[in-house]
C-alpha cells in the first residue's frame, strides 16, 4: 500500500482482516474513514468498543446476549419444548425471520476431525443439560459432510432420551426449475419425498 501515510495504512490493514474484505475494499473503507467527520468516526469507534464490552454469550443457549440470558431464552412466550440446534449465533437470525417460536442452541461449530473439532469443542454439555421436558430437537446444521456428521452424532446422542430429533428438509427450492437443479439435490429430494395428502 505504497503512498499512504502509516496511520492510514494501519486502518486499511485493520479493515482487511475482516472476513470478505479484500485489499481494494479495505482501501475504500480506509479512505472513507479519512474523509468522514470526527464525530461520526468517534461514534463508530465507541460502538465497536461497546459491543466488545457488553456482548457475551447466553448461559443457556450460547447465543449473543447483553445479560446472563439472551432475549429469546428469557421470553416466556417461546416454546421451550422445541430446541433448534444451529452452528453459529448468526444462524438464529435466519430462523427468526421464518416465524419459528421455539428456542435455540448454538453449537459454536460442527464436528470436523481434520480441523481438530470433536464433541468436546462444541456446546453439547449445555444442550444435554436442557433436555428435561423437551419434545423435539431440530438439527439445523449445514448440508455438508461436517453438518451431516454433526446431525447424526446428535441424533445418536439424544435418541436414548426418547426425544424426537428432526433434520431440516433438503431439496428443490421454491420456484426452482428441475432443469437447473443439480444431481445431488434432486437425488436427495427424491429419497426424502413426502406424501401430498
């Protein structure tokens, strides 16, 4: 990054460490910071510090929280007998937009022996500690090898407790045309077909 003052280079370097931010985008963001007024940048910097100081993880589900428990776990209107198990806290926001009214459990990843992530690295103990009076566990991990392995592991772990364990359905997207669907998805859709009436 030749030609930039050292302080601006540090800002650009800091932005480039964010996921999905390449060198050129980091430069644009750095130049934007330089052109912005001091008040808006002070507010931005303070909000970054505040989020690091105030946000922790819910003691019950491991979601983002500003208190001991997150707002979802504290909500008495939620169905605490249905737990949707997700990989990361960011996944919760996707399901909240669907109208799901149960609660969540954030694993903090998926099983991946090649990356050194086994059952002990996931938030399974807190999940197992919440299963009293639970009727259903919905496993909402990604549909890749690691996500499928994690789903199978959870199903085998929970099965002896006589709790229903379900997995998100997979297949053809709404509005999709068969000619554009890949072979693996079509095969999965065929194998997991459901009765219409």
